[in-house]
C-alpha cells in the first residue's frame, strides 16, 4: 500500500443472520485471487473466523443460555471477548493484517441486549475491550444491516424471535458503536448480490487504506449517508 503502510484491518459485524460469514469467506477468496489492489501489491489477509462458535463448543454453552440464564450469558460474552482479543493479538504478533468475522464490540452489544446495561458497562471497562477498541478505531468497520430474506436457523446461533427484534438489534448495535465513538458504515440489507457486497467493502477499505488516516467518512452512516 502507499508509503509502505499496512492495509487497514476489516471487521464485518452486526446482528445475527445478516450474511457476515458468507461475506468474509467471499473476501478471503477475492484476496487469494488478487495479488494487487488499485495497483498495489498486498499480502493476503489473515481471516479471523467467528470465535463465538468455538467458545460455545469448548465451554458447552448453548444459544438458549443467552436468553434463559443471565449469569451464563454474561460468562459467555466475557469468554468471547477474551477469545477475540487472543485471535487479534495472534495476527498482529505475526505482522499480518486481517479480516474479522465479528469483533470485540459484538459480545458487549449482546450483553447489553440479553443481560443488562450494568453487565455491558463492566465489559466496556475491561482491559480486553480497551485494547480491542483501539484497534477498531484504526480499522474499517462494516455493519451488515438486518432485514434481508435469508434469516435461517443453523442450530448454533441465537435466533431472533421476530423481524422486529432482529432489526431492533441492528439499531442497538449501531447505537452502541456511536456511543463508543467508533466509525463504521452500514452495508444495506437491500444489497444482496455477493459481488456487490464485496465491492461495497473494498470501496470503503480502499479509501481508508490509501488515506492512512482513521476513516472519518465512515462515522455512523446509514443508507444514503443518513444517520441511523
């Protein structure tokens, strides 16, 4: 990239069942096929897969624990936060830039929604979050909007009980990012073509990486540049 800078890391975040993992896999394939971007040679990114799935299996949590047991829900989110930090540190220690399926913000938003505001505040004050937040501030954060017609139950993740809850969680996610002073851009749910979704991310990532600055244009904007 220009001036020898590393590319900006990319986070694909948001509510459940919004196409995040599919998009991350598609971006991984894009970079495997493309040795250059905008005329600059770049290394393939490290892919940080969704750490929550591994935590669920390792510690024998279930998705329903999130709704039925506030104590277990909080313990789950704490472990996810720690796992995300460990994954990012591993990539950084090897000098790799990365694309992450979710972020350190996700478990805190889940704690806000399914445990309590006090529980979320406790995570916000943790050393883990302080480190993760600093990395997020220097990266490109894409929030996948809820509302497309691909809501399916995979038997692992927590499913929303209604479309209203699903869309409401998306709004909560964006509000939390705003409160934490984190810049992001919403990938509209109406953009369902995978190639168009890839181009959306690459466009925002290319602008941020070439500038070498924090992506000021990405601050909490929804469709049409309007504030959510």
